[in-house]
C-alpha cells in the first residue's frame, strides 16, 4: 500500500501528547474584572453567567480567588458612581479602576494589572470620546489628551500595562509620549488597535453600563467585513510604538489573529469577548455542548497565533487544567 500513515502519530495518548503543537497554560490567561465604585455590590451580570460586578470593598475576596486559581494577570473595567459628558471618572486619580489597581497591588503585588484606557464607561452618552456638537460624532483630536491623562493616572496607580481600547487615530503615539514625559517609559502599551464594531460586545455593555445613548461606534471601530484595514491599523500601531497587539473579538476573527502573527513580531493578544463567552457558557450550561469546547476554543485562538487570551473563562480553564484537561 502506497500512502501516508498519519494515524501512526495518533496511536496513543502518549504519542498524541508528544506531538501536540499547541498548549494552554495559566500564564496565557488574562481575567477581566468589573469593579463598581458603590459599596457592597456583588451582582451577576444577567447576560454573562458566572461573571460579576464587584464593589471595591469586596474586591479582596475576588482577588484571593483569582490568585488561588492560578491566574497571573487581570484587566479591570470600571463602573463609576457618576458619569458626565467628558468622562472625568476615567482620568480621576482616585477613579474606580485606579483604586482597584491600588487594592490589587497592595494585596497581591505579583498579579499583573492591565488597565483599559477608554472613556466609554465614564461618559454619560456612552461613546469612547468627546462628542463634537456639530457632527454629533466623536472628535478624535480633542479626545486624545483625555486618553493621555487617563493612561498617566492609571500608570500612577501602579498599572503594569496600559491597554488603550478607544480606537482614536494616533492614540499610541500620544499615550506613549504622555507616559514617557511622566516617568513611565518602562510601562508597555498593549494596543487594542484592531477592534471591530462588533455585536459580540453586547453583554459587556450590560456589565459596564456603556451602551451608547445614540448612534453606534462604527465611525471609530472597524467594519467586520474588512481584513486589509486590520493590516493598516497594525502598521500604524507598530510604527507608533505599541508593545503588544490585541485582536478583538477573537473567535470570528481568527484569520485576523493569524495575519497579525504573520505580519509582526510583537506578542499577539486575543480578546475572547463577552458575546463569545455568553454563547459558549449558555450552550455548556444547557447541556448542549461538552465543557471541553471551552478548551477547544482557547486552543483555536492560540493555534491562530495568539500568545495570550483575555477571557471570562479564565477561572474555568484553570480548573480544567488542574483536572488534567489539555
Ligand atoms: C471599551 C471596551 C469594550 C470592550 C472592551 N473594552 C466595549 C466596546 O468597545 O463597546 C468589550 C469587551 C467584551 O465584549 O468583552 N471600549
């Protein structure tokens, strides 16, 4: 018989383990946490079972659980007490994520803290920047200084990594300069520069109370139909000096993750977003799919080229890894 015997390398668990090309480790995982400025709240997000909005005064318990699970890094999203048109809460030195970062650094200094640099959770209109009264669209250049202030206050609070997700043009250049000028040249920028205008963010907007009160984000986030546009965004961000690149969402955009891997040498981060979490969580909880699909999805993102994954499943994955699943 004259054909290839591919099954030789699949013949036993030992053999399969030996030739496995992609592995998930706890170091790959970044866990998002929603922190609330009001006291005594620990509320499950209705569209994201297993994910909670947690008050600063109850954060300790959550961080202990994160530490115990073996998660090495977290990203905080804030739900401020008050919102206004300019998103002041985002660049308040005592703002909700700045405080969360300080609490985390005091309790568990070794947990890496990433902060999301955006205004949408802090503006009363829910957009990611200042609204131009004439066009009713987000104004790029007047928003940039506020993003810089946000990033600097986040670095001052002790953030290890700044992750700007606002999709204004030039944000990496401006934030890099702002960080450098304020003594934070050692803090890396993990850019969300490839961020699609996706319906998969729906549950996040429930969790962070950040749905735009009018219009949508299509004048600043990318059209899901476009691939070359991602290449252009990547080129700009690399030129502007980003240290890592996020692709978001992840599972419907594995081709884009692969492109970023092939076209750059920076670490690539997949953001397994809220809608992706909600779909899989629901299917698993309803018994329609085996829980192992969660691991299969993580493997898929890494196989596509991701080095790290921001995922609401981080705790579940740690447990599965502890149970020996691969
Ligand atoms: C802030 C931000 C969003 C997400 C992360 N950072 C919301 C948005 O752009 O609408 C979404 C994450 C998720 O869906 O899990 N701009």
